[in-house]
């Protein structure tokens, strides 16, 4: 029988009054009272007893709730009626001061491992053997391949598959009839649907054009540009940096994702995307007079893995089967290739939309489309042009009227709406007057500001320069010259209608960009062509690449790439890691190109827990991407090759993960542009600061 330890003789041990535990492999945590503690086990007073033979992971807490020890135990006795269970320690790690106090009062207890001050003391050999025997008596885990952590794309054949360009500002849908792609018009007859949703004070919500019509009335309740944040991991400092792009207050939604605060609730950006896709589906069904259950959906090439998965979840919530997630430049190239009738060519796709910029080099052939390289920025788009112009308009109004205006949310919404009209007008004329009646009420003043194309080009030049830098870096990365190694340049997205953008692209490539396809519709048309080819089982082979590196965070906040950027898909890489004394490995996974993990996008943590990893176990983690750029992760015992259970965890706060990796004071943001130090810029900062409070 194990020798009982008198807790009264060990003041530090006597403070173990509670145990926080959960069954290994499951996430439900229980906090209970301890009654007796021995060298090898303890009695836990609990109503949520586990089953005999279960492994539990635990933390021992003192009376203040501080964690003093952690470990792995086996449930050896259960008394559900009395509400208690007996556990046998399999491995225990205790704070160095506890180890010292135990050693001083119990000379027979083994000392800590050499060189492991503050680490876990070793268990006596007979205890390890007993634990091994108990574990081996349990049913062996299945030896089958570990299941992918991300559900594979649904391959069920549908009668009709539409193409959807899920845009930041507007969403466009298309289908193929008699071999030709056609746009599906919105409810009001336009070719696009605003990617917006408004929540009325009475609880009703409106999507699309109905939301756009209410934006000025309810500026804090109208969500726009949500695609920029869909699926992204929420961090306070990142939210503070990005808040200037949005009139509504950003907030933390379930699963550490970005959301919007409406009254006393937080709605995730994933849910917003689902409602937009639902509106597209309903509109398509009304127009086509048939049920629509499947789609090919496009996303920016520079979308991270969690953002792509968020779009797939949103589509599922909108009752749409996603047959493929396609990069927007790739879809546009498909539409361009359809016009070329199989002619071999190398095209540069300049995809500049309302919220994002992507640049890709694509080889087009008769039966193959190969993406050579891609780059982008998810926070450079037409909406940013609007913000800069709105700032200028307000500054000019204040100067001319001699007023110091502290604009409210409705005034800011009106400024942005006026700026967007001016931006569109300046694409076809050299000057435009923004008119906003009764812009101020005390004193009552109308806003009337003339804006010239020259002024507009000057203030937005930093945004255009940012896109030029990205394009040059992409081409330099694969050793191509914009002047001699590209056959054609394809303009995609509404922002490419701006004359200054067209001129900058022409100057870079020393030729006029192609205008063979409508920039607002190219992506949706390409998605529809791919959808039709999937439905028929034919079509060109798409050879795509991974847009951003995927790797893990290491000590010192280092980012260690596993699958490199521009890797040809499908791709897979493996990394071998040491398990800790409890037989577990937790691998925080990030995506991005910075050597500082805190500057990259946190995806999740891959967690492996298994008894076969005790005593210097090693785990081989395999990360793979299929040709749709869908990620899967599996783990194996590096010694035996046996598949191990693996779970993807997003419950642990990312700030805590970064602190564990090293000193973390928040990422050093590298904004691609900033609002000028005008009144609007200061007001937005002040206003959004109030929201966050």
C-alpha cells in the first residue's frame, strides 16, 4: 500500500485544496475539492465522476486559486453515489518550492531531476510500472488513419452549381447557360448585391440593397466590409488598429473571432457572411425559378486558411454546398481564358476590389491553368480610397465654413457616401462637387465641396504605390520582368476603373491593360465556368499555390515555416517534435511571412495527448493542403508510426499563447497606409475609442 502523506506536516502541500481536471482528449473542465492526497494518488470529491480507466489531466490549486502542480492521472475507483473518485498519479509536475518543502520533510522522496530545477520530479519506478500496466489494460486505440481535422469538400453532384464572387463591397453571382456564363441580377435588377446587413432597433435585419438604403439612417447598425475580418483571430491591439476602417464597433465573438457589437450582443463576421450568401442564394432561386443548393465561391488569393474555412462554414449555414473555394485572380483568369479559346498565354491579374488587392501571375493553356505566384493586401481597396476622400471633403468644408465640426456617425456615413459618388464620377470627369444638404444643424449649413481628379490622385497615391510594391515583389520572387515576361495584364475589380490605377499599371508593364472582360463581373463569370465544368466532370486542370506560409510559433516568438509560400498544391510537410513529461504536444500554428509569430495570423493549436508518448516520446505532425487549398493535420508516434488522436484548439486566448512563446507586448503593426492627420482621422479615433469602452 502506498504510504499516506500527512498534509499537516507539509504546509505547502496542505494548500492543495482544489483540483481542476478534465478527461484527456475532451475539453470540459471540472473544478472540485480534494480530500486525501498520497504519494501516488488522491481522492476527489466530485459529482461529475469520470469512468474507471479514464485518463484525466489536472491542475492542483491552492486556496487562492493559484496553480501549484499539474499532471496526468488514471481513474481507479468511482463512487457515484457518494460523489467521489480515486485517481492514481501517472505523472506530476510540481513547483520548485513545493519540491524543496517535500524533500526537506520527507527525505525518502526522490529529488528533482538534475538540471531541471523547477521541473517535475520523477515518479518512483514502481509507480511508473503500475501506471503502464493499468494503461495497457485499457482497450487499444484504433490503428486507422487519423481523420482529417477539416471536413473534405462535398462532392455530391448537384443539378445546378452557381458561381459566387463574395466581395467586400458587393457580391456577384453567375451561372452558365448554353456554354456561356451569365450574371444573375439582384432583386433591384443590378448585377451586384451590396455585401451589407442592417439590424433595425426592433430586431429586424435587412441584407443587400435594403441594408445599403439604411446605412445613413443606422450607421452604427449597418455592417459593411465584413469580408476583411471573416474568420480572423480577434486580438485587442489588432482590433484597435483596424477599427478606423469601420464605423460600427468591432468586438470579440465566439471562438476568438472578429464580430460586431449590436446593442448587447456580438454577431460574428462569419454569421454576417452567411446572411449575405443566403441573400445571394434566395435571389438566384427567384431568378432561375429552381432550387439552388451548390456553389463555387471565390475569395482573395491572400486569404488565410481560417478565413477560407470561415467562408465554407458561412456557406453551410446558408444551405449551400461548396464544391470549391477558388482564388479570385484564378477565377478571373478562367474567364479570360474562356475568351481566348485555349490560346497559351501568361497573364498578370491585377485584382483591385472594394476591400482587397491581389496580384497573380498565371499561365493559361488549352487544358491547364497554372498559378506561378501571388501576393496581396486585405486592407487596400476602394473603401480606403473613399475614407481618404471623405477626410479631405470634411477638412475642406471646415476650412471654407470656418467651423470646427465634431461629426456624429450619421454625418460620417453621409461623408463616405458622398466620397464614393465623387470617386466614381472622377473616373469619367476631372472635377466633381459633393453636395450634402443640411450637413450641420447648429448652425445650419449645407456642405458643398469641389474635388478635382488631380487632388484625388495625389491623396490616394500611397495606396496605389502599395499595390505596385506588391506586384514588383511577386514578379521578382519568381524572376520575371513585367516588361518582357508577361503577355497580357487583366484588370479585375471596380477600383481598376480609376484612371490613376490604370495609368500606374500601364507604366509598370509598359503596355495598356486588357479590357476584354468586365472588371466587376470577371471573377463571378470565372466561378460560374468552373462550376459548370465541375457539374459536367470536365474542365481545365487548376494548378494553384499556397498564398502564405504556414508554420508554428517557437520560443522567442519565432515563426518556423512548415509549408512555404508559393508551394505547389497539393502539398504536405512534416515536423517532428518532443512530447512533454505528460505525453502531450501543443503546436500553435500561424500563417504569414513575418519571422515574428505575433505579426502573423493565428490559426489554431494542434494538441496531441497520448500515453504512448511518455518517457521521451516524439510526435510527427503532418500538415497537408489539397488542390483546393484545404488544410488537414494529422499526428503519428515518431517511433512506431501509429496514428495519434489530435484536436485543433481555438479556446486558449492567443495573447496567452504568445506570452508563453516569449515576451509579448503586442505586435508592431506595419500599416500599409494611414489616414492623414485631419479632423476626420482624429474624430474616428476618438469615436471608436468610445465604442470600445
